[in-house]
């Protein structure tokens, strides 16, 4: 299907230029698509591993927490939890990956011990605190990767649609139009040449 424009040399040059620009744009978008898909695959692998790590660390943390409750008693464990002074802060910055804003999340935790006299606290209480701190750090990293995954996936789908549109619609249309105009101009040249020969022949006769 060619574009509906007049078969002139000026339009032929315009279509040729548009075709060249469209092909160049297609190459750039196709390269972007490949990079985004590579980044996407890497993020999927990292996210999958982080989800498994979070699940494992959560199970470990709750197992130790159960031991804390058993050895200290619910009331003492609750009192210890209320006396625990841990300050946490989350900072979020942005970086760009192929035009996509991707977050970089940093979780900072600062302990202010002691929380209770040493003889009131057993090993499991300290271990519980450490385990849940590990979980929180992993959750912050997982949140960063999941947000990046969603944003890059969205951009990848948009880029794929654009690449497909160029491949299946715009480039074929420009190619057909270029061929159509070229053939019409060639046909016109042949007709003009035949007419010129006919006129010369009659003039000679």
C-alpha cells in the first residue's frame, strides 16, 4: 500500500528521505529494545532470587522470634521490643536506563543500645533483632528491583510496539510509495521518449 501522493521527482526525493529517516529510527529503536530486554531479563533473575531470599530470611527470623518468646516469655519479649531503639531512614534517588527513571533505594538503620540489662536478654532476642534487620534490608532492595522491573517492562512494551509499527506499516508504506513513484516516473520518461521519437519521425517525413 503506497501513500497517496503525486508521482513527481520532488515527492520521490521526499519519500526517499523519509524512508531513510524511518529506517534509521527503526535501527535505533531496535537497539533500544534489545538493551531494555537484556536489562529486563537481568532484573527478572535478580528479583526472583531476592524474593526467595526474603522468604528464607523471614522464615529464619520468625523461627528465632518463636524461640525468643519461649525462652523469655511473651511479656518480657514485648517489653524488650518496646525498649528497642532503632532509627531507620529510607532515601530514594533516581537513575536513568534508556530514558526510564529507575529508583535507587537506600535503607539506613542505626541502633542505640543497650535496650535492657544484659542478664534480662538472651541470645535469641539479639538474634531476632539481627534477622529482622536483614529482612528489612532485603525488602528495600526487592522494592527497588520490582519498581525498576515494572518501569522497564512498560518502556520495553512501548518500544516493541513502535518497532513493530515501523517494520510492518511505515517502512513498507514508504518502500511501496518510493517504488510506485519511481515506476510512474520511469513510465513517464518512456512515454516522453516515445513521443519525442514520434515527433522527430514525423518532422523528418
